């Protein structure tokens, strides 16, 4: 007896070829950005303990890794720098000869096709570990929004001068995209895109990154500038304001605990949407995979597919290179 409507949904799942044909979300190396850590010194490719598979690279070892990523079809890297010295004003962040500026020059010389994106923030460079300049407020130290804007703008300009293809402000200061846009335009870089870390939450998932970047705040936390994880509507306001200030690409960060925010943003805005699959999300998978508690590859692909399915056009992930390898081997 045939009943109608005919609900044989499994027809589309029987054959691998039909499953592939009807797949709604596909991952490709071309949608990934690979975050990397650059350090002073030479001959260095030092493992970052809480992020197995990630390294601190000195400039002379950077090219081989960037070259491999490029060969695998990854279009861009996002650079983070470890300065020689930290100080209250994060001087090396906007030094034209700073570690990041040198890294940009190195990559653009050796792997010119690779898009180089620079994170614009102060926390890797300040001795107090905060993302901006400290001032004395009524109730103790505060992060001075407008004093920080000036330094972020200066940072972005030196990165552009070094040859960066894009800048990505992540300090969560109000008005940072506008300040950077204006400074870039004044210096003649009106063609340089800005990827705004628009909805960046105050997340414990950044823990491993702070070990990697040695950027743990020395007092307090980042909750006076990064967003409350409980807020989704506020994320829409943050994205709206980044767009109004001139962001070309907007981002939600972290990704996995915020898939609802990615979904909302992708439905609401027509700007390209990036999602940052952050260090702690990576570490969890690596830790469980390393113990044999999960199938690491299957879980990684499932999670990254979820980020894409939620609506992210671009995925920043420490998994980028291994995923590109897996995709190449399976394709
Ligand atoms: C800088 C910055 C951070 C991350 C990216 N840019 C750290 C932070 O806000 O504490 C985190 C990235 C990650 O966890 O992978 N502000």
C-alpha cells in the first residue's frame, strides 16, 4: 500500500553519489583563513602546548608554513605577533619595524599570492595584557577608549605600509573601525579592506590563545569591552555599528557556542560574514582526539560544516591547513 505524500526521505541517502549531489553545505579550502603566531629569533618553530599542531614561527621559518598553506588553496593568513618587549603602550604594535610589520614584508616577498591579514589590537604588546591604554577611572583603572583608537589607527597604518592586504581590528573599542578607516584613507590606503571583529564575546575559549600570545590580562578581565556571552541582540548592534563605520567584512567570535548569532547575522546583514573558530574550540577537539575519545577528523569536519551551515562565509580556524589537506585527499 502506497500512502501519499510519499515520505521516503532515505532515498536521497542510499547512494554516496546521491548524498554528495544533494549536500547543502560544502567546505572548501578557499573559505578558510589560517591564524598564525610570529616571534622574534631564528630557526624557531616551537609547539604551542595547549594548541597541538600550532607553532610560534620565527621569520625565517614562516615562509615554509605559509607556502604549504598557499599550495593547499588557503587564500589568507591572519597574523599575531609576539613582541621583543612589552610596555604599557604596546609600542612594538605600531613600530614600522615591529615583528608583524616584518612578517608581512617577509610573506609578501616570499609568497606574494597569499593574502596577509593583520590583527589590530594591543593585548599582545602591552605589559598589562589589556587591549587598550589604561587610565585611572573613578573606581580604579579603566581602558581608555579614545586614547586607544589613536594607537589602533597607527597600528593599522604601519601594517598597510608593510604591505598587508587587510586589517582586522579586534580590540572591541567603540569607533575602532571608523578611526582605522579614516587613518588608512588619509594615508592613501582607501582600497584596503577592513574585517571588523564586530561581535566579539568575552569568552573563556580564548584561554589557549592567551598562552600562545602571552596576552592574559594582568588584572581584571576583558568584560568592560568584549561582549557578554548572554547577549545576542547586542551582537546585532555591534555588527550594525561596524558596518556603519565602514567595515567591509564582519565577524562573529567565537563560533561554536555562538552559532545562533552567526545565523542571525547572516540573515540580517548582506556583508560577507566571518566566524572565528577560536583557540579553545580547537584545543578541545585536539585534546579529546589525542586521547582517542573522539574521531578527530570526523568531529573537526562536522564542527566546521556547522559553522558554515549556520551562515558563515569565511572561517578563521587553526584547523585550516589540516582541513585543506583532508579535502584535497578526499577530492
Ligand atoms: C586579540 C585577540 C584575541 C583573540 C584574537 N584576537 C584574544 C583576546 O581577545 O583575548 C583570540 C583568538 C583565539 O582564541 O583563537 N584581542
